[in-house]
C-alpha cells in the first residue's frame, strides 16, 4: 500500500481566542494552520468542523445500515456508533450524548435487532460527545462497560445527571474483548485523550475476511495545547505514539468515531450498487496522512510561538 505524500502549508501563527469544548463545542476559533494532502486542503478549524458537522448533525440519525459482516452503523450524521452483532449478544461502540440514546435504540430496532441484547459497551475516547450515554445504556440493558485504563479518570468524572460512569472492566493496550464469534482488540492511540482507543476486528464479506479498524481519533482540535501544556506535558509525544500504532495496522475497512473520517456521506449512496464501498484501504492511509500532517503543522506553529526548537 503506497502512502500518500503530504504537502504541508503553514498559514498564520496559531491563535485561539477561546477554548473549544472537547465534547463537540465549536467556539470562535482562528483557522489555525492549513495542510494539503492528496489534493485536499483543510485548515485546522475546517478539519474540526468537518468532523462535528453542523449544529444539528450530532443529533440527527443516519439511516441505520450494514457496514460489513456483522458490523452495523447506528449513529448520527457526525457521531459514529457501531453495533457488532454476535450469537451471544451485541457490542455497542460509542453511545454519544445521552439525548441520542433513544435514537440509537430506534436505529438498532429498525435493523431488526433488540436493544436489550446489548451485552458490552465500548468507546473511542473519554469525551461526552462519544461516551456520555454509557451510564444510560447500562441502566437500560445491563451491559458491561469497558474502557482503556488511561481514560478511566476522565470517564469517571463524566456524570450526566449525577449518574456514576460505569467501568466494569479496565482495558490495556492490546487487550481483547470477545463475545460470541467476534474478538475485538483495543489499541491505545493516545493524544486526543490519554486513553483514546482504536478498535480492530475481522469481518467476513462474500466469503472473504477483512481487517476492520475503528479509529478513536487523532484530531488536533482548536484549543488543544501541544506545547507547554501543564495538564498534559507529554501530549505531543502521545500523538506521535498514536500515529506509529495506526501506521502499523493492516486495515481494509477504515471506520472512525466521526463518519466523516471515512467519508460515509460519499459511501452511503453506493451501498448495494457494486463492491462494498467501505472496503477502502487507501482511504485509511489518506485519513492518517491528513491527521498527521495537521498535527505536525499545529505542533510547528505552537513551537514557533513558544520559542521552542
């Protein structure tokens, strides 16, 4: 698989007038640096906006659909939720905001599955727009919630309506989660959060086996401080660790915590009209290239502003 060459264009000194909420907030942001990769150009703010979408996209359902094998999409226009179906019950990856839980339940039922069959809750990273609904889903289904150790403190601080955030099993890099005939592997890809997790699993399609990856996130949101960050002085090194891990993975079917990370809007209309559009190894490389180019551009600007070599 040939990597895409990234051409990085730095634009203006990085400046943020107000912090962006990591849980999907927008804020009034300067554009930040811009990067051009594979003919596509994004500013830092535009790439962030691509992921979170418009004001209603986080709460508007996408028609639920099969992705590949036993993996289904049951999320919104800008917040990805995946259902992995097994003979022993189902695994839900991401719950998004509490207000979206009824929407997720409806999507699951539209596919012909039972919400009550949810046995395991997993997540991509400890931000409310991805995991705020964990406690509600556990209350409704009795499912076991599992999370990467490095994200547990942030999750435990997430208490919508005063509910304790559930963590029934603490995971570590390389741990596996098995239910029925399906095993997922948890890969620590930190930076976006300390315990940001990329999940991999196998899926079968027309008699062939494919490697699937659900990328946690390697986005450098406006407001993220990569240099001289007292809250996380190793954040830049964490991102570098994540990119090394992601590039080591063999991926046929790239998915992500935001559907824009794998171009769902372009692939959805192609479902059932030819080869499975979600089989897209080149798209995986292109997304990682874009995210890493943006990270390097943001880091370079912040280092310059701070006088750091």
